[in-house]
C-alpha cells in the first residue's frame, strides 16, 4: 500500500453489498488520489531540454502525440533524460515489482508502457552494473579458466601431490584420516593413516618418516591448501629443507586432480573391505596400497611399481605358479633400457592424457583474463556461512576486490582483500571470479556480509577468567595485543569484582570493541574494573543466555574451562 483513507458510511451506503462497498472505495480513491503537478511540470521541462524529444514535443509528428503536456510514442509515455529516467530505471528493476529480473524480462515489461530511443542500451547497462544482481546471481555462461596441466617433471618424486581424507571412523589406534601422496611421474602412491587433529609439525614428521626415507625430497609439492600446509610451522620446515611449496590456488582442489583420483579409487576399495563397524579401515591400507601400485595406470599405461623399480614385485599368484626354477637373468644394460623405455612411454602417455583432458574440459570453458587493477567479484561457493544464515538465500558473490597480482599460470589471481577478510587466502582461481561492473552514479546501500570471513571477536580482547551468578556470567577481560586464542589455560586465575563502574550507556572503557560487540547483540549488562595480581582489569557482565550461545559459537574465545 502507498496510502490509506477511511470515512464513515452514510445510511444508504450501509445497505450496500460487499461488492458494492469495494466499488465505492475505488470511487473514493479517485477523489483523493491526484497526480503530482510538479512531476507533470518537470516532464515538460525535461522534454524541452532533451534533444530526442524537443522537436517531437513541439510538433508531435506521427507516431508521437501529446496529452496534458505528456508526450506519447505509439501510446507509450516518453521518458526524457535526467532524474525522471533514473527513477524509472530504479523502480522498474530494483523495486518489488521489478524484482531484479534480467535484461530481457525487464525490457519486455518496460516496453509495454514507456519509451525512449536508447532504452535497450541504457537498460542493459543499468542491470549489468546493478550491485545486488552482481552479488545475488550466478553466471549462466561457461566456466572461465582453460585447463592447463602442470609441466611434466624430469625425475620421479621430483613433483608430488598430497591430499587429506577426513571424517573417517576413528580406529583403535586413534586414526581418523588418511594422507594420500602421489608421485606426478610414476603415479606411485602412498596411503598413510593419521589423526585428524595433526598439527603442521605432526604432518611434517609423517612426511619425513613415511615419504622422505623412501624417496628423498621433492622439488615441488602440490596440495589442496589444507591448513596443515598453510601454517607457519610447515612453511618454515619446508623453507629449511629448501623445498618450493607450490600450493594450489585457494578453494580450487581440481588443480590437484591426480590426488583426487587416487582418493576416489581408495574410497571404492575401502568400501569393499571394511567391516560393519567400519573402524578397521586402517589395517587394510598396506594391502590396498600394494594393489593400487601393482595395477596399470590409465594415464601412464604402466604400473607404478614397474616405473619406480623397473620390475613387478612378486604377488601371491606369482609364488603359487612358480615351479621353483630360477628366474632368467637380465643383464644390467637390458634392465636399464627397460626402465628408460617404460619412463618414455609413461611421459608420452601422460602428455597424451593431459591433452585429451584439456580438450574435453575446455569444451565447456572459455578464456578470460583480468589485468592488474581490475575490480572483480569473488564467489562465496566455498566461504563458511555465519551462524543462522541460509546458503540458499546468501549472496553468490562478494566484492568488489582489486586484482593486485597475476600468477604465472594466468589462471589464478591475488586480490586486495580488506582487513575483515584477513582469514581468507588472497589467491583465487579464475573460475571463482567474475568482472565487476561499476556505475559511479548509482547510489548503493551496503549490507552486512552473511559469510564468516573475519575473527569472531576483536583480536585485542584477552579473556582471563569468569564466574557464574544466578542470572549472569562475569567475563574478566584484558586489553592486550594478544589474540583471544591465548585464553585457553588462563582461566584458572581468580578475581574479586568490585561495584560496577560502567553500564551500557556510559562512556566506553578501553574494552570498546568488546562492549560494542556485546551491546550490538543486546548481551552486555554492565561491567567494572577489578584488580588481578596488582593490575587493573575490566569485567563485562553478560546475560546467561549469551554465555550459552557463546559456548556453542565462540569456543576459542570462551576457553575450554567455561564450556
């Protein structure tokens, strides 16, 4: 509704039927609602200034006509340049009856009643630069980013790819994940059971014990950017070993398709052998690894074992069919020649396979490139949602962000991310990006992001302790430069709270960030200054419902002893 009106019915009208009363309401509306004369005068002024309509407004050549100083083209109202046209564009696209529909449907709708010569072009540009549409709508074109395989390594185990398989049933030895390591040339693969909560140091130790002792150090490691690889400790270990850590671009595991294929094959094999409880999967890994490496690879046309060692290992069938006689001796020269030929065949096969894959994948992809300084939108496909938000109703893209670097492959770009997105890795594959179209004259209203892309609490707040009361919980906090992740293990300190020295409406204390956060969410009830070990600290008094909510949503901030 745009207006309301009411009056009492007279005696005659009180006898009207429901249908007659509705018609009466329409008649009353006609007497109350009038056209704004200012708009009509504005239309006349704009007609006289617009070169497209100036002569037509004066002479009305066919098919133009004029009625009450309004110009029509084939019975469609003419809209001159200026503020009126901007309002028309907005209302026919961004209002509820426009509903942010696409160009074709909006054009069809506007053409019914309105006209101006450059309607198609202006409407297309207006919708293309609509910020809400750029956030909310998916791309309907083919994916961008041509498939570009990694260059072939010259030696075996010079390039490896690594992949983690998580969420497996916990075994008796407390293993719940698998590390998959694949050699890029021979396709020789290792399956290593690990714990899901391995730190970067633990992962490095597994690599040293299970891979390094057999194959030495690789020159390049391709990973799916698991947090274990991006942690500072892992990077430092690789730096000390002088290994070039070549991480795949953020949220683009297809870059490491080799490990993914090994991952799928391993899952299929495990399903055939695990027990009903599924907790015995780790004991099958040695046998499955042998079987995987002893079968011909579709890519190399050789078995990984033969490419690795120049011969096939003895299997059960080999032993059963052996007649006890010695295996014919192969000369060293012949043995080395067999290995050389096998590796040449493997390289040719891998190259051919890469070409076939590129041809197949690129049928449904298109080339596109961005340049330094370009503004792009980033897909939210892999971003974690904030609590309580629906993925279906959240924006498809966020941004715009500036391109500040282009990777050598040309398929990945580094973006200038604002501070609130500091926990995102700034490099993204081109398939997750799309151009941003800017209209400097359009007014936009920002809205809060639906995605969890920043720290859950201000990083300058350090929780020290807490205490329960009947209705509230007191949080003792310290204004430091340390992150809230240091709060674990510090909650055993005690304190005595004094009378509250500030409340929700008073002047903010040094814990401004925390107060602002809690006040915004209606959780802050008050606070005060206390003395802990001779130092002044601040107490925030929060509602008990917030304490329960915090224990579920913000475990890093509350500390383990509060849960």
